[in-house]
C-alpha cells in the first residue's frame, strides 16, 4: 500500500507522522485490496484551533473517506481510523454479497441445485 502524508499550513512532527502511517498500515488486516492511503492534517482557527484529520483510502473501484475534527491530531486520526474500519467492513460485505449473487446465478444456469445454507 502506498501512503501519502500531507500537513496543510504547518509542519507536522515526526511522531504524529509515524502514528498516522502506522495506523493506516493496520487497516490492511481488514481488507488487503487497499491501493493507496492519503492522510491530510490541517487546522482551523489559530486560537483554540480544531485539528482536522482527513484520510482517503483508494480501494479497487472506489475511494473511502473519513474526516474528523477534535482538539488533538492523534485523537482526530484515531477517530477517522475507526470510521474507516466500519467503512471497510461494509465495503467487504458488499463485495461478498455481489460474488454470492453471481455464483448463485451461474449455478441456476448450469442447473446445480442450491442448498439451504447458501441462500
């Protein structure tokens, strides 16, 4: 997986960069078809600023996006990662259901009886 890190309007510390990259790498355990990950960190307002973490995952055929705002960059990153974990699970389930429907249609055309546990 290719990972791009961007810090807008500031220079990110190495510890934040490393935490973000490691968190993205851990998403491979949910779905191994992730092609690229983009991490974009920015902030709003200079006093009492809101830290924003936007993470885009490019998977085959679509882009999954999560954006979170909080008072800390690490907190924003982990909240966005939680969103992406749910999105990846949903995407993977949709792919499986699509494959099951295709398999069922092929079996019906061939004439193989479908067992009760496959429905």
